[in-house]
């Protein structure tokens, strides 16, 4: 018995579900594709990430039975030099920089106000200080003036932080510092992510994983004030060349997935277009399809900045009753897809985050479309189509990385057989009997090696009955779902 992969060695040819992005996002993607011939996949991935970065300051999503969580997204596009990675991001990046400039102009005005308030504050301090000195000179008790001086010192006007949204070449420590100073809605953007992965930031995966969940964190330095990063959101947009990505995978092996960061990334592998991106006309098409989306991103960025400055809470997006039921089905399907004969068995770390990614993408689409009320089932299905496309890209990318030995694969098959046997009331079985329930053609010696692995991990128990060794599911596993043929996600 052997395990044959059905994973294609080239990029998945299925078209990106651009319709699922919604009208205004789809219009920008298609217009830019028509004008530049940059692949739709590259353009759509940029739109999705920038939209998440714009909306993350205003909204959280509430999955059924869960607490509110961020809607931030991490994406990575694998494309060669000259494939339009920079060009695809440029109009959206410009929109973000325009908002940064708008916030900076406000910051300049605030600086003038700050200097005026500082001058008034200093005059008050000097006045109280003079009275305190006079009291000491006259032999009077200066306690009242000392208290006034202390109160005024606590009320000193604080410098206004110049906001920055887009960050590129930074370390985790620098990012925590920026967040602590007021940059609570961040887009980490790099079109040369080879340096990102191999640099200090790429090596700090625990911090990147914490940022996915917006986990509060602190940074302590000797002799300096403790920096606290709370209430922040970080979306990440990376692009790099296939050769650099392959080199990183070869060096990192299983750690590339098991480290956690890649498990939280939506991957894109657009088809190569060099030599085929022939322009049909020089002038752009009439009209401005960028306008509606760029205007909406601006609104969201400014709203997020306002909420951050005022320490106002984000709006929680919840699911309708139908959407909640559909989300449960989506979650269960992702769980089944990670079994040994499931579509996403080869990328279990990514598939384990699949349902959460669907919820986040649905919330982003809801935000850019000015959705009113709750996330409905139709929006959830659109988000599912997008996430499934990205996961199938990940299957292609990681197909060359062997995550499991044969014994690991055997163990998963036999454990599923044990679940099925338990659900049918067959509690205690010998190794041969359980092997026959799973794969009768499997060599018994090979099956026993897999059973030993399961027993060592506490997933199966052993018990001697009438002088014969029997295997059984420990009681804590009785609640696991019974085995059933695995559905193919999507279609």
C-alpha cells in the first residue's frame, strides 16, 4: 500500500473568483487587468489585503460561539521579476499614502496647538513655582503650592504622534514601538519579501503570529519606559520571487508551515505573463473604476484613525442565523478536509485556519460594500470561494514539502478506522482486526508500528483481554466525529 498524491505540479488553473470580491472591488481589478495585463490573481490579492488593512480599524468579526476577533489578513504573492507586483499595488498604496498625508497635515495643525498649550502650561507652572518660592522665603508652608505644581505637571500637554499606516522594512521591536506611540492600524507591505523572510522580522514568527490575533504585548528595555502594544491591528502584504520562496522552503522544511506564520497566510501563485502582456491601446478606458473603492478605503482609514485617537471601540460584525448555520458546516468541512484522504491534508496548518479566514474575508467584503446589519449566508459563500482558491494555491506551493512519513499516514488511516469502529459499538479490537477495518492489504508489521505511534501519543489505548492484546479509543476521544467519506470542498 502506498499514498499517491493528486496534487498538480503546476499552479492550479482554476480562475480567481473575482466576482466574489463584489462590484466596486471587481471593477477596479478588471480595469487594471485590462490596462496593464497584470494577472487578475495578483490584482485581486492586493485589493483584498489593502481592503482588510483599511477596514481593520473600524470592524471586528464575531464568529458563532466566539469572542470578537480581528479581520486583518496576511497574503503572499509568489511571482517572478517583471510580473507587475509593484504596479499592482501602486494605486492602492498611493491611496494609503494620501491618507497618511491627510493625517499628517492635521498633525501639523495639532503641533501648533500643542506649542500654544505648552506655553500656557509653562506659564501656569512658573506662576505656581514663584508662589511656592515666595512661601518658602517667607517661612510659610508651601504644601498647597507643591500640590498644585504636582497636579499641573501631571496635566502637561503630550506631543501628538505623527500617524503612519504603511510600514515596510521594520523589526518586530520597531513595530511594537510604533504601535505603542499610536500607530494602531498597520499595513506591513513588502514587494521584496525575500528580505522579509530572511531578515529579523521573518525570524520573529511568534510575534507575527501574535499580531494575527492582535495579542497585547510589551517591550521592556533597561532604563527606558515600557512599550505596550494594545488595541492594534496588522495586515501583511508580501510578494516575492519563486526562486527565493523555494530556497526558503528548502532551508526551513516543515518549520515553514509548522512555525505558524505561513498557516495564517493566503497564498497566490499567478500564471507567468512575461512576453504575453501586450497592451491593446495606450490610453486608459474612460471613467474611473478606481474611484469608488479608493474613496471607500479612504473613509475606512480615516474612521479607523478617529477610533484609534478617541480610543473608541470597533464595530462588531455578527452573522445572521442562516449564516451561522452555514459557518458551522464550513468549519466541519474544513475539519474533514484535513483527514488523510481530504483535499487539504497536505496543508493542514493552513486548512485549520480556513474557517476563520472565511469569516475575516466576509467581514472585509461587508466593510467595503457598506453592508448594513449582519453578515449573511450569501456573503459567507463568496468569502468561502475566495479562501478555497487561496488554499488550493497553497497545496501547489507546499506539495514538494513532505510533511508526513508513511508511518504518520498509516496512523491517521488507522485512527479514523478506530473512530468508525467505536461509533459502531466495537470497543476492543486486536491489531489485525482494526487493520482489516482500515486497509486489509496493509502489512500487519507496518500496522503495528503505526498503532505503537498512536498508543505512545495517547490516541489509542491497550488492554489485555483473555491473554490477548486489544486496542481501544480512550474515553476522551469518544466525542470525536465518526468517520464518513470526505466531501470535496467547493466545486
